């Protein structure tokens, strides 16, 4: 059986990363908790590889109560201490504090827009931007849309939401389709 044509991320750092590409990356996400999860993971990834974060994803899901926004928003100092001692996640005080602050800001965004999904997808007009990259090296690190998202999130108290993190979040959540046009996933998402 021949392997399908994929984006040129070779060499693939892990089977986990390959599965993430083949099954999740670029697929539109609309569940508020799933969006919060990916925003948290993208923030945690700052300065690290995505492969590192994927390897810790189950640890994050356990530590952050399945990324239930309401539960994370209520985390206090005991939870921060617990998270700082948890080897299943990146133990960085600023990143942990940002996840809690972001949960609280997400609740406020839901009140204002009806859902976090409605707010976050407004930066792409509610539907995915379908780019037509021929080579993975063409992908930008940020765009006007990610700049606008970063600014709006920052204004609402979100942390670890620079434009580059926002663009990676947009890619992960399917707000932009950045699969190479020759990749089998391009037409699927």
C-alpha cells in the first residue's frame, strides 16, 4: 500500500505527529472546550517543539480537567502548586497562570459573543481561509488575521497570544487550511 502524499514536514519527528497531521491539524473545531485546549497548548508550545507538546497532551488533559473552561477558570494557588509539580505538563509558572487567566477571559468572551467559537471564528468571517501553498516553506508565521486576533485577545486579558501563536492556533483549529495543495488532507479539510 502506498503512503498518501503529505505536507513536506519530513522528517516526521514521531508517529504521534504524523497522526496529528493526518487526523486533526487543519480540521475545523467549533467546540469551546476544544478551542480552549488548543489555545492553551499553543501557548505552552512557545519556545518548544509541537512534538513535545503532543507528547504531553494527555498529561495536560488530565491536569487541566479535560480543558473544561469553567473548572480551569476556578483554579487557585493549590492548583497552581499541583500543576508546577506535574511532570506530565510543561511546568512553567507563567504558562500555567496564562491558562487559568485565559479560561477566565474565555468565559467573558462567551458572555459577550454567545460562545468562544463565535468570537474566535469571527477573525476569518466564520469560515476557513483556504490557502494554496505548494511548499510548506511558503507558510507565513503570522497574518493580518492573526495580528487582529492577537490584539483582540490581549485586550480582553488573554496571555501567551502573540500573533505567531494565534496563527498556529488558527492552523490547528482549521480556521486556515495550510496543508500543501498536493497533500491528501488539503481537500479533506
